[in-house]
């Protein structure tokens, strides 16, 4: 998003006074703070990957240890293209643990549309996105949508109890995968993603990644993700 400066031809001149009054300085600082807050869209993960499939929002990244933040330059403000990457049967049949001690495979949800959301408890944009995923899980479940959160052991210092408590506090209603990288790594590799979170993958009934979201923008990501889910659910020919 570009922010244009005021048109100088329409700004009345005030003789004897400088432009940068105390009030204008305060308003400018507030504006910068708001822009920075909206730009906080992703955090670094320890997962490997390259740059592809970004939501196109400006990013501010934090490493797995959130006490040492650093910033990345903003990405171009364009929506992500559809990925249309077919996942191999081996990936779909990979058995992973759930946070509650069970197991699942993506192939368990044959003929379902799946959102896999990779996140971490210390990631601010991930926390902002969770309520939207809860809403989608509730609204679209009867039509065949399955939402799966994926927390990695290495991002959470192998502390499942902390993650369970966090999930309860956030009132998350969808299943959480407790992954050692067995599923996260091939998903990242499939779209050559950056090592940031959150990342969401909309997977069609026949196992194709039809949309990939990198980072979270509260002004655009929910609408784009809903559109991708609607399109995948309406694709009856793939059922």
C-alpha cells in the first residue's frame, strides 16, 4: 500500500510558523506506529524454504527465539497466485502425531477440502489468525472443510503441555498436529516457501495445494482464504 503525501498546491501557507509543530510531530509518530502494526504479518520459523507464494503483505519477522526481533523489507503488495501443486501419495499418507496423543494422515480426509495452518504460540500474526480459522472451521465444516493447525516440536521447544494450554486459552476448536517436521517440511518444499509463519495451505479433495498463504494480513487474508475455500468446495468434479 502506498501512502501519498499531501498535495502542496492545496496546502495553505502559514507565515511565521514552521510546518513541524508539536501536534504534527505527534500525529506523524502515531501514523508510523499504526502502519508498523498493520505490517506485522509473519514470524520466522526454523523450517527451511525459499521465497515463493507470499501473500504480498509487508513483513516484520522474528526468529524462533522471539526476544531478538529483526525486520525484513516489505514484499510487493500483490495477492498470491494459486499454487496447484499436487502432493504425492506418500506425503498424504504420512502419519503424524496430534497434540492430544493420537495420529492422523491427510489421506484420512479423502473427499474433504483441508486447510493446514502452520503456526507457533510465540507468533503474534498466528494468534491474530486463529479466530478466523475457528470461524471458517465452524462455518464450512458441514460442507466438507477440515481445518488442521500444525505446531512443530522444534518451534515449541518440545513442550506439548505449553501448547495445549495455549490452545485452550485461545478456544481453538480444530485439531492440532504435533509435528517433528515430517509434514511441515514437504509442505514448505512443495511451494518453495520462505521460513516464516503463519503459513496456510488450502488443499483440494484430490490432494492439490490450490492456494498458499504466507503471513497474515487482517485486512485481506481472511477474504482471500474464504474465496479459495469456496472455490475448492464448489469444485464437485474433484470429489
